[in-house]
C-alpha cells in the first residue's frame, strides 16, 4: 500500500508543478509583453525544512525551473535558500510559494 500511495503523491505533485509552470510562464510572458514593466526584482532568503542533499537539490532545481525564479545559493547548514525573483514586491508571497512547493515535494520524498 505504501508504494501505491507514493505513486499517487508523485502524480499529484507532477500535476501541481506543471500547473505552477503554466502560471509562471503566463505571468512572465505578460510582464514582458506589456509596454510598462512594473516589477521589483530581488534576492530573498527563504527558510526551508529539507535536510537531505536530495531534498535540497530537488527543491532548488524545481525553483530554478520555474520561470521568474532562480536559486542563487544554499545555506551551508541547509537551513535556507537564497532565491532571485523576477518580481519580489512581496517577499512573503515568494516565501509562501516556495514553502508550498517544498511541502508537496517532501510529501513525495519522505
């Protein structure tokens, strides 16, 4: 039963991440296509709960795959990621978005 549960979680995560990719692509395309570029780029520290190298690496790569975000650095103790955002007018929104992604990823990996 545990194996089937993992498969269901992995498929659910894949759909969740694909939807996030669609939304991020649409947002970045809209911002680039509009005449007035109204963005606030920045780098923020995002605390994470991932502790293994696999978890941290997967989370950092998923963030980087999402248009508009880029993982710049991982804290030595794996306590945080430093993420560059295309529009960081609200750092808390970006932290919440990464937190949601991490929650769903950890449900698959643990």
